[in-house]
């Protein structure tokens, strides 16, 4: 189905997108967008401080990747052997966390259209909400807290121990099922979980774990590009999906300049 030429929405026939037991939200490009370089600079500073060398990210796919995966891909493109950089992996990641924590007040973000209304709608429907992101845990929570979204999330799946996105999603799904089982007092092995993300990698990682996906074209990939990967839902914005489904979304984006931290 579709709304206007600007707002496009596809929902697979028979898929009840807002009746899943739990939702795993990506952060960057899905819930919010950052207009600063704090997180990106952390890669350069972490490698420089720990290894005494300069990191090059040219040619590295950042969208849909994980922080450790970005390091892996950057060193691979630079023909740096695993034996050279992997012994320093944890120290670099620790330096990255510290860098972002020290500069959190410099981060400039805006919440994506309909993101808060979507969280409110799904919580009202009784769903369990979690984060599933390629960010390191401390960095991911800093972004969520800065944007005032922390209250919506009961748990988070992060990449600290996972380079592959599908492994991070598997860990987040495991947490969700454990919490659902604890809440209901019964097993939740077959609970329906849905990944909400803005890249083909979100769709692929969800599919690898037998999960459905709501793909939202608010990141670097267009509606058409995301549709090529056949998500259960594809939408130009979360706001468009809500409106197409008869749910009134909040209008306007909340920005770092207008939101109290």
C-alpha cells in the first residue's frame, strides 16, 4: 500500500506489523541522525592512542556495520594482518568508549520522524522494546539517553562482543525471549520478534535469525533499495507507516538544540 508520492509504505499481506511480541530497534539512521563527528572521531583517536598509527575509513561501509566490524574492515582494506591489530582490539574499543563519553555534550542529534510516536504506539500495544545496534554498548546508551529515549527500552543488544550484525541480533533476540519468558512465566522460544532498521544488513541479519523486519528509508538507503531485500515492511519514515495504518504520529523532529539532556 502507499500514501503519497513522498511517503511510501509497503506491508506484506497478512503481516501484522504492530502485533509482534518484541521489537529490536537500530539507532543510527532509524531512531536518530547525528550531525557531529564524535563517534567517527573515536575510531581515529582510539587507533592513534593505542596503536600509534592513523586509521583510514575511506572505502569502509559504515551503515549497517558494527563498531568492531568497521575496525576489521578498515584494517583489511589497509592490508593490516589480524595478528597486528587484533591484540589491540579491546584497548581500542575502550579508548573509543572513553572518547565518546568525554564528548557526549558535543553530540548533535535529531530524532527521526515518527520515532517517538512509534515507540509509544508499540508500548501501548504491550510490546517489549529493545535496542539492537552496531554501536558499542556505552556509546549506544549515550546516544539514547542524550535523545531522551531511554525510558522506552527494557534491554539492549550491542556489538561489544560481535563483529557480525547477525550475531548481535541473535544475542538481542535471546535477551528478548528470556525477558518475555520471565514476564509471562512460560517459555517464549516461539515469540514473534521484529527488527526495525534502515539498512540491508538489518534485513539480512534479521532473516538469518528467522525474524521479521520493518525497514525504514531514513538512513543512506532509499525505499527502492530496501525493497530489493524483501522486508516484511518497508516505509519511507516511521511516521508514514503510522499514518498509513491509521495511527496519528507526532509531527516535527526533536533536536539537540530544543531537547533538554
